[in-house]
């Protein structure tokens, strides 16, 4: 009896499936990829934490050099400036990002002026103050996109804001030399930050007073009136009936008097 066929049959029976190598490679790649992803996530998280702490440290140095004179070395406040503990990153981003801080001079209120710091420095200052105590964060996302309901925003603005800022957002005078600034050309993020932090004479509109969605509607309304000219013609600064009445008295009646004088002179 020839044993060769049996040997060949045994070898055939012990042969691996053709796809076995592919499966082993796939499993190896899967485990390798998973391990790499886990390591990368951990490393990225560690780097993010390190960068965050570095940002806070940079902000603390900037604060000590530029803000501590009025607000105290630990931001606890002094006779020349209020405490910043608990005001949050949003307040710092608004005040520094609009140039109101550092304060140029003592007065009824801080005036908007050219920004003194870069965006990175402003972010570092905001991160440092935010690290001292919880407070409103810098807003982001769709609440700033200006795609809300302009009609709802107009109603909310008339109820909550127009008595100071004017119905068209043109600003207005307050008492003791203070004023509500014009809202023209103010970025959406600064409008939102002003609502949640209440800078200077402005009240705070937290999420219990005006929801984030309604804040989005108000921003939408402000952007709408900014992008659309006055339908009635010359807006005269959008300062309302006082400015319009003054215009009529000075120019309207002046034109009538001039016309009367001219007619009288022609008749003589």
C-alpha cells in the first residue's frame, strides 16, 4: 500500500484557510490602532491641560503688570477698582476686547477706545480671571449667528433695552454724565457678553431673565437694523421725536420765514 496519498491528505487537512492571514493582520491593525488612539487622546488631553495652565499663568503675569494697580494683586479689588472674583471670562473679554480696560482715566464710566491687547493676551487675561471663581463664560455657537427671530428680538429689545439704548440701538444719555452707548458695529459676542455680565450701568440679563435663544433673537434684531437703512428716509441719528422736532423747528420754520421774507421783498 502506497503511503504517499495519506501524507498528502494529512497536509491538505492541516492547511490554514486562505483568509486566515488577512484576519490576523486585520486584528493586529485593530488592536494597534485602538492602542494608538487611546495614547493620542491621553497625550492630547495632557497637552490641552498644560496649555490651559500655561494660558492662565500668562494671564496672571499680564494682570499683575496691567490691572493689579486698580483691581489688586489677587483681583480682590481696591478703592480704585472693583473685585473681579466671580465676574467670569465673559466680563474680561468684553471690557478688554472693546478697549474699555485698562481704564484710560477716571470718569463717570469707561469709554470705548482702541484695544490695548492682542486676542491671545485678552484670552489669557480672561482665562486667569475665570480660574479664580466660576462666572459667565465667553459665548460661542449658534447663539451668535444672527439667525434667530428678528421680530421676537425687536419686541424683547423694546421691552428691556430701548429705554436706555434707544429703539434703534443708537444710544442715549443717562444721569450724572453717564450714557448708554450706540450698539452699531458691536460684535455679536460683545452684545451677548454685555447682557450676561451687565457692564457699568447695565443690568444683568441672566438666562432666567432672557434665555440664550432670546438673546440670539435680540442679536438678530440688532444686526437686521444695522444692515437695513431707515425706511422713512433720513434717520437723523435715530434719536427719536426730540431730534426730529428740533429739525422741524430750526430748518422747517426757518425755511418758512426765509420764504416769507423773499415774497415780501419781491412784492416791494
